[in-house]
C-alpha cells in the first residue's frame, strides 16, 4: 500500500503513540470529569518534540515537513481524549502556524518558541457570539492610538481559552475597509482589561477548556501586529487550511480507531448463538464504512501532499486547488466519521448508550467536526465557489 511516511516519520509516530497510550490514556476518565487537563501535558509534548516537529529549526522546531503533523494527529487520538488532542492541535497547528509564517524574529522568540516548548499556552481567537463560520462579520475592534492598539470586543468557543498565555487574535483595525480591514494581533492575556468571562460547557470534548473572552480597552504594543495591517483576513484564510487538514486527519484516525474497537466488541459479543460480527447485516455495514474511510484517507493524503508541496517544497501560499482539496477532505471525513459514530452506538446496543463505555464519549466528541473549523455547509460553499459555480 502506498505510504507517504518515511522511517523518520514512523519513529516520530511511535513517540506520539507512546505518549498518547502510556501517559495520556490512563488519565482519560479523570480529565473528562474535571473538564480540564493539566499544563504538564503541553510541557511534556514540547519536550518530546511533538509540538514543533513540522516547524523550522530556527524557531524551535525540528525542521520536518507537514507529514509529521499528520502522523501526530493520527496517533494522539489513541489517548481516547478528543479534548486533549484538540488542545494540543490548537497549540501546534491552529494558533501558531501564522506566527511561523509571518512573525518577526522578536515575535517568534516571545510567542512561537515558548509555545512549541509547551511553556506558554496558545489559543486562536476568531469566533464571536455573532460570528462563527461567517468570519467577516466579527466585531472586535483594535484602534491604533500612538504606538499601541486598544482592543475592545469578545470572542467565544475558544479552545485553551481559560488558561492561554496569549491569543492569536483576529480584529478589525479599519471597520470601513471590508475584507481589507482585518488584522492579527498577538495578544498576551496578562494585559489589563482582559478577562475570561465564561467557561463554556459542551456536548463533548469535555477534557478541553473552551471559553468566552472579553476585551475592555486592552492596550498592547504596536509591535504585536502580525504581518501587515489590513491583511489579517487573508492570513487567516491561509491559516485555516492547516487547521482543517490536521482536523480531518485526526477525525478520520478517530474513526478508524472506533471501527477497530467495535470489531473487538463484535468478536466477543454473542447474539443468537454466534458472534455479533458473524451476522451479515453487520458485515455489510462494516464493509461499507471501511471502504468509505479508506477513500477518505486517500483524499486526506492527497490534500496533505498538495499542502506540503505548496508550503514546504515551494514555500509559497496555498493554492486554490489545494484549498478545494482540503475542503473536500473535511466535508467527506465529517460525513464518514459521523456515520461511524452512529454505527458504533447501534452496534453496541444498550451498552453503547451508557457513559461507562468509550462509545458514548466518542459519539459526543466526533459531532464537533461537522461544525468546528468551518461547517459542512461552508465547505460546500467553498468547493462550489472555487469550481466557479
């Protein structure tokens, strides 16, 4: 079978798998109950080189390509903690890539390098109470006063939000300029006027903290502007691609993991005097789901190859064709994993409905992927738009 992974990728994969299975999984029930995982998880991931494997060496990374991030996302799910996986992926693949791409040497030293070491926790601040997938509708404003930006507004659904040391924050710096009026600021959360207004309770991903943030006349230095003023929307659209791609990889790996665990159950569970797995109705369903999951993996790997070529080989912007492939991957994976989770509950019968089994948690957790990072409907819109429809 074709594999894009080298021996170096596989050695890294083993490091991540051991971390997930041996150091994270034993705490699954505890951290789900606490609705939080401890800071040492970031620090340990940083020490193992998990967070920075696909970043250049000059900013604290290992100099690898994006396939390292895919390997990481495929193995972290084996912790059984979607919330922890989410928190770590936000740290390495959502809140920080644009710093690596656009940041000054000083910004990388202050924000990116400690994030990749796990010393400082990062969050991505985009969504607002009135603007989720409709990013252009955000209201948080930053006015330049002298050599400082004064930030006012709020953000919601922010992963790592209750304990982030800094937020990669999308703001409006010129409300009259449309899509050219957005900018990205690196916002330290010890800034006066900043507060976590609410920790949000969620359907799933309980082990990760998700928050609503409030900004009241917060003053940060102009030097914290990332890239050029007025280019924030364009930067964010590029940044979204790694978020959606690694999210697709992670969700699909979770789907395969769910199928494998379900098969183990089906071999042990006897119904009408034979193992559940030996009933044709379930054999056909499993065959269908595995086929769709394999097709999804091919699409994700094709999108990853395009992304890796654009960003790591050609060192340029992400092409529209790559954006389309990533949107297709996210849309297709979301449908497959949704159906895998529904199958897992049905396959386990009454046990699948009990919180004491892994199935209920998986069913709750996977539902987010059809929303987070852009809804299914937004992915369809993007695909159609790039196709010229």
